[in-house]
C-alpha cells in the first residue's frame, strides 16, 4: 500500500482487507488510518527503533508526537495496544521506567518509539484521547 492509499482508506475491524503473508499492518485508532508493509523492509525514518510504531507512523505520514525524537526520554509517543501485542517486542526496563510517568497509563500502554513490531500480522494501537488532536495531517494542531 502506498502512502496515498493509506491516507484515504480506513480500517474496518468487522471486514478488514486481507493481509498478505509476511506483511505487517499497523492501525492507528480512533482515526482508523492504517499502514501495511513487508516485515523487515520498512525504510528507517530515523525516529525511534526501526519498525517501531513511531517509525511506521513517520514512514506513512501519520503524525504521532515524539518530543524527544524517539529516544525514550518523554511520553508524547504514548499509545495503547488494542490488538497484536503478541507480535511486538517485550517492554525493556528503560521503557517501563519512562512510561510510568505517562498520563492515562493503562496495562496495554507502550511508548510508540520503543514498541517494535517483530512478527507479521495486524497491530491496532489507540492514541490516548488527550493526544488525539495531534494525529492529523502530519502536524500538531494550531494553537487557539
Ligand atoms: S518519543 Fe519520546 S519517549 Fe517516545
């Protein structure tokens, strides 16, 4: 799927498009934009760990805030994994220590820059409500 396609298509959980073998799909809720790529072939976007949720977002022009540049030094890339946690890496001590300071912390919370998709399949992440306005058009919202 090209960047253009991901900008127009929305994920339908009741009737998802088929995902070819060896492919990864990351769905960003609640907007429902999604990105498909071949596992191990995503170009590194230089933010966060390679093939992390943040790296995927950067590759497909889906804005996920990342104030520290993807270095596990803030919590602005906070996401909640709603599906596919078993496809992702284990949280290491640095991420665990950092995410404890996140607002609206949940059991399935991860830092987008540290959460790497390690196996093919579908991962659904939700952007916490306090951060949702940032996830549009590839930039932060205008200040009022
Ligand atoms: S971008 Fe700062 S912790 Fe992920």
